[in-house]
C-alpha cells in the first residue's frame, strides 16, 4: 500500500487511561487542517464489531481468540485504515497488533512466534508511525476499571494476567523504541496533554 497519511495507535492495559486522550489528539490533528479517521480494535467495521463481541465476551481456545483478533484487524485494514492512509488522512486506532502481543501473547501465553506469523501475514509492510503506550501500576488500573462499567472477559482477568500483559507491552516498547512512547498515565491530565503536544509536533508536515 502507498501510505500518504500517518498512523497513530493508542495502547495500554485496561484501566491505563488511554481512551481519555484519544479525543484530545484527534482534535489536535484536526486543528492542523488534517483529516482524521478514528477506529478501534477489535472492531472498526461492521464485521469487525461482530467479531469484537465474540472475542470480548465468549469463552474460546486461545488460538481461536488470536485468529479472531487478526481477522477483525485484516478487515479493518482493508476497509478503513489502508484507504484512509492512501488518501493522506491520519488514522488513530484504539489498539492494534501490540495489543495482541500483550493480551494473547503476554496474558494468554500464546507463543509469540505464532503472533509474529500472523502479523507478517496480515500487515507485513505496515507499522504505526507512533505508538502511545499508556502505562500505570496494576493497582491503579484495577481501581479505574472497578469504578467504570460492566466489564468484558479481559477486564475481569486477575492481576497476574495484567502483569504479564503489561510486561509484554514494555518489552515491545524496548524492542521498537523508534515508534513507541511510554507515557506515565498516573500523571495529571494537563501534563500528559503537554507531552502529547510535543510528540505530535514530530509528525507535523514541514
């Protein structure tokens, strides 16, 4: 695919607070006169949303779960992400493949080599231009989750699951430092927004 736009992903364990900042970053980009497309994973398309409901609420074999995530991702890439980037739009995705490594790899213990294979099959030449990893201590994430909404099967997981998912996220950040920015999500919102301002400035057209 020809990529004229920029691709930004938001990552973090449930309760890390990433969703709080998506609207802010979207508006920052729009203020520059750039078209923005927002999507989420799993989901992002009518088919993807059906797969999301299955993946987040039904019990299944861990490999089935991983395949469902990548099936939804492939549809999202074909119908939403790739066309937008080719048009020159910027795309913001609430989660992408790093979530599969964190949740199915770290949390579920699926062999990372299998996820590598799926990644190379589904999007061999596409990676985010910027991945914002919102990181918090596990106890903070749990407090935030317990105070919000009805929880899906991932949000109901125990502490060791989230500890493993968080560890895999941080491992990915060390492996791909050029695109990852790890953000301490315990900081005050104005501080985080100031940091986001600086990170987005690196991507603005000259």
